[in-house]
């Protein structure tokens, strides 16, 4: 499906591409991340793939935030969504979708907080 010059995954291909996206990312998680910068870079790629992996041009934000938040929490971080304006996440995701991941990486870097293990 095409919306505002963006192409989303057709419903008939969701299972096929979904398995590829999640299996590919799962193998990356098993290998591990060298440092925070690589972790952010790979997490942004994952979020971008999740953004593309749906058949609808709108109303996918909550699902995306939940999936990426679970990933971040698993690795000891959370993204402070309260400090991010809706227009900023929309704009940085749009740029990431178009191949420019830097604004979304910067957004993550500014708002990614390490979870204090003593509070879990």
C-alpha cells in the first residue's frame, strides 16, 4: 500500500516479512551490541522496519512504541516518551523511512534512559 509516497507491507505479505524482520533482529540481539551507539543504531533500524511492517498508513504508533519499548526494557533501557513530541517522532520516523536514520538516532540518544537495576 502506498500513502503519502510511503509504501507499506501488503496484508497478504505480513507473515512472510514479519518473520524475516523479527528473525533477523533476533539474530542481531543474540550476537550483542558493541556499545550504546550501535545499540541505538540497530534499535532505530528495528523501529523503522516495524513502521514499514504494517498494511495501514496510520494508527500504528502505539504498537510500534510497545514493541520497541519491550526491546529497550529487555536490554536495560527505556525511552522517555513523555519528553518526545508527537510531531517529532512522526517526522523522525518519516526521515528514517526515507533512509536518513540520524534524526531518529539523535532522538533515541537524547531520550534513552538506563534502567537502574536496584529499582527492578
